[in-house]
């Protein structure tokens, strides 16, 4: 790829069009050969990118990478200003979680009043976003993180909706007025019952997909409502901030996400052990959960009920 085309591609998520390649000095024959020998890959008709080895990435990140390229390719193919990237596609551009949401097609919202539907693998939505709900992300006009979260929540489960709304509230630092405006905005949208429930339950204090899912789990299994992100101190200073604290039980529940604890390296595990010892020395009971526990809800529910019962007796 020549320098001129590379500069264009870098502004478009690595994607470039056939016409951009030609005007940057590539011949039609070069384009054909680059595609044939695997140096370039076709994202959609007339839209290409350099081939990148993604084998070292986890599956979910490869899916996000490819969807991001599909977004840029679709936007290159559409008239400028006619649409904005929306729904889960906008969440991908914002680099926010899309846990449980389908990325099989690019989602855009029409700004020009034309009809919706699926065209060339792109889902066109007709609900035109207000100017306050639009922003520019990665060089593309897109709905805001919070708008994108409620858009996608209308076709999601409650758990999926909470995960993505929590992340969006955190990204936009949305306060009560902002939440109230979104609730009014989506009141009559198809599927908004789940979205509105998730928005009322949402909080920017959940700091990961796992923490959001665990919050939903606690709610659905009838556990007391926790206080989130509480800091504890001892005579040596700050012990740390815990994910879930239940004051009436002196109980702490932590979610051990891979990203949060650096993949379980020995140094990190030792630090966490010392942190947990200091919390216990403060008279707190500590329960640790992880991704595997969320896949075994009955076992997790039993473990937590036992912990609450023991903590209640101690209190």
C-alpha cells in the first residue's frame, strides 16, 4: 500500500474504496493482484483493507474487529450525511461492550427521511436521531453511546441491555437528567419496555461486563441490593475499592474479571490475597466470583446464600 492510500485507510479504520485506491496511484491490475494473492481482503463490494493476522486475538475481539471494518466499508458506500452509525454498531465504534448482541449486519439510522430496511447487508433504521444524540467517532457520524445503548436494548434481553447501558452511562457520564430524557425519548419505541427497565436499573458504577451481569444475577435471585465501588481503609491506608458491599451483613462480593486482575499472574494474585486478608481483618466476609460462576447460576446462588447466612450470624 502506498503512503497516500495508507493515510486514507488510517482515517477509515483501515478500510479504503476501489476509487480511493485508483486515485492514490494503484492500477486496476494491482488491485486485482493484491486481492488474489491475499495481501488485500474485500470487506464488501468496492471496499477493501489490508489483510491482518487476527489469530492471536480472542474470538469476540476478532468479531468486533471485522464488524468495525464492515462499518467503515458501509459508510464509505453511503452518501455522506445521509445516515449515522447506530445501535450496536455505534457501540462498537465507541469501543463499548456489545455482550450478547448480534454483529451480523451494520446498523445505521437514516437522517434523510428515506425508508428503512436491510439494503446490501446494512440495517437502515428510520428513527432519526436528534442533533444532541449525534457525535463523531473514529471519523464517522454516529449516535452517542447512551443513545446507541438504548437503541440496541429494544431488541435485547434485560441482562444484555443492562450490560450495554451500564457501559454507556459510564462513557457519557450521564446524570439523572440525561437518563430522564432517554426514558421520555424511547417511551413509545417498539420493544422499549425492556430498554426502559434496564435504563432505570443501569448505573455508571458498574465497571465491567461481569459486574453488570452479576448485578442482574443478584437482582433476579432476590439478594439484597449492594452498595457499589466502596473504598475500605485500615491503619496502613487504602485497602482497595470493592465491587459489591452489603453493609447489613458486613459482606463483600468481588467479581474477578480477567482484564481487571491482569490475567491471574502470580504477582497480581499475591496482591489480591494480601488485599483480601486486610479486608477480612476489618471484619468483612469476602466472596469471590468469576465468569465460570455466571455460567453455573444455581451453584452461584447456593454459594451466595450460604455466605449471606454465615455473615448474618456473624453480624
